[in-house]
C-alpha cells in the first residue's frame, strides 16, 4: 500500500456507514466489546496482532439502524504506532479502558491524550468506554474523567465516558448512541462555521 494510503482508503465505504476506530491499551477489552456488539455473545479472545473489523448496527435511540464499521486495533505497545493509520478519516474514536487497572492509568492517559491532541484527529469525537465495570474496584466515570485528563481539555473537544462491561454487553449500545450524537453535533458545528465564513 502506498505511503499516503490508509487501510480505510483501500476499502469501499458503504453508503451511510460510519467509520469507528477502537483503541486502548492491550487487554482493555476491545475485541471482547467488538464481538459482543457484533454477535451478541461473549467470545473468548486472543491478543490482537493487527486488527479486526466488523459491521455493527446501532440499536438505541437516534443511532437505531445506523451502520458502524468498527475497526479494532491491537493495543500492545509495539503496535501503537500503527494506530494513526486507522484514525485517518475516521468519524469517531472509541478508547477502551480497563477501569480497574489503576497501575496503567497514566499510560492509558498518555496514549489517549496523544490520540486526542494529534492534529489529524482534531474535532473527532472520542467515546471512552470505561470497561470492566463488573469487577470490584472499578473506577467510576467521574473519577476516570479526571484521571485521564479529559476535564482539562478545551471546550472544542467532544468526548464522553461510558461505563461498560464488554462481557455482558452492558453500556456498549448506549456508548454507540452517544458517539453517534457527537458525530452529528460535529457535523452541525462544521456546517455552521462554513456558513459564517461565507
Ligand atoms: N471482567 C471483565 N473482563 C473483561 C471485560 N472485557 C474484556 N475482559 C477480559 O479482558 C481480557 C482481554 O480482552 P480483549 O478483548 O482480548 O482485550 P483487547 O483490548 O482486545 O487486547 P489487545 O488485542 O491485546 O489490544 C480477556 O480475558 C477478556 O475476557 C469486562 O468487561 N469485564
Ligand atoms: Mg484485541
């Protein structure tokens, strides 16, 4: 593939399908979440080397019936430099977080902030899936917002922290709905600023 071509460019994008990229540290639960969304059941996973990609349908609220093409990218440290080739031209980013793994919260924050602040991701809505809420000691969204540095971001950034459990599926569709609303909001804001500059 050419130097300036991303995997997203290489695939035909179905009409009305939104592209979503799932990132996060290894073992956060990305693949478990993807398979739960796609097959509505718990499937055993192995660490992702490369990526998985599935088309998923929104089931709730405004997102009902909307198709999302979800890219789930391996989160091991050596694979993270590849993330940027998946976030090119994406409609939304889902950052999956292990809400119990306090020891790696700083590392998660660093990777999340690197992604949020990358110029090429400017304005792309970020849904943080606060995963593994079924485990004792899971941190609550309010605390995670602070730990991840989201509350320090300027108003221009669209983000939301959604509590979830990828094993049961709790919170996943709710997260997609919020992400969809943020994508719509971004488009509306872009239209308004275009009108202003005319
Ligand atoms: N208790 C609990 N375990 C979970 C949850 N989600 C995922 N797991 C477990 O966490 C482990 C890692 O899950 P994966 O989905 O493979 O993690 P990943 O983010 O895809 O990891 P990489 O592919 O290495 O980036 C597995 O043993 C899952 O069963 C959850 O919500 N609760
Ligand atoms: Mg995986």
